[in-house]
C-alpha cells in the first residue's frame, strides 16, 4: 500500500522531525524542500547559488523553481511507493502544480497533516534551533517574516485540502512521541497502514 502525504505547519512546528518519523513509520520517502535546497547550497551547485541569497533574505524560492525540483524528486524510484512532502506546496499556485503532476500519474494525496502550534511557541523553538545550530537564516526578523508569509500564503492551502476532506489537524504541543502517536492514530483512522 502506498501513502502520499503532506505535512503542513508554521516554521518551528516540528514538521521536519515529525515528517521523518511518519515517513519511516509508513515506509515512504520524506521529501523536504528545505533539505533539498540546503543540500544544493552546501554542495555549491548552480541551484544552491541561486537559492542562497533568496533564503538568507528570508524570502521564498520562486514557485516555478520549487515545483520543478519537487516534480524531479517525486519522479525518482524511491518515491514510487509513496512520499511525505514537507514544505511543499506552500501556496495555492503550488497546490495546482502538485495536483497537475499527481493527476498526470493517476495519483492523489491520501492525507494532509496539519501541525497546530501557537505562534509564540514557533518563535521560541526557532530561536532555540538557531542558537543550537548556528543557523544564520534564523534571525528574529527573518523568523517573523517567515511566519507572516506562512499565515498569508500557506495557511490558505489547508482550506483547499480541508474542502477535499484530507486534513487531519494535530495538536503540535507535547513530547515528540506524543505528537507522533497522534499523527499515526489519525492516519490509521484514514485507512493507512504503518509499515514499521
């Protein structure tokens, strides 16, 4: 059985951590646009060079570029059995791009996981992460700008997916294990079967 999943939540909600756990539990590949972009920057590729200045300014990589990267990644063999998307789609235009790509393969999403975390908690977590990891892209101004972009551009995709009956809203506060258990329980209720 395949599982095609999307995890959505504000920066600092734990999407990356929970996404990796859920992908492993359901036996699918986790596809994080942030990780793809950071890897390109670290490798000094042409894409990385283009992306670095955009990210450091706290802006988002253009839709066309992001959609192309995701289509390419989802076309790789390891994504044939399913995937968990983290960081994409992040706006209505990208929802349309993903719909078009999936329908061209006679596929669709099985579930959208919404991690619900208060804004103050997101900011606190991001500041802690920046201090621990020395991430220059997590300044207070950049964090505030990213959360504002999330609220105005990304949150509306939850309405689209909610209208399709795909959204499972998960309380993002608690221990890692508690949050993972809530997500797994919600996905099982949707008929998905854990692999591990």
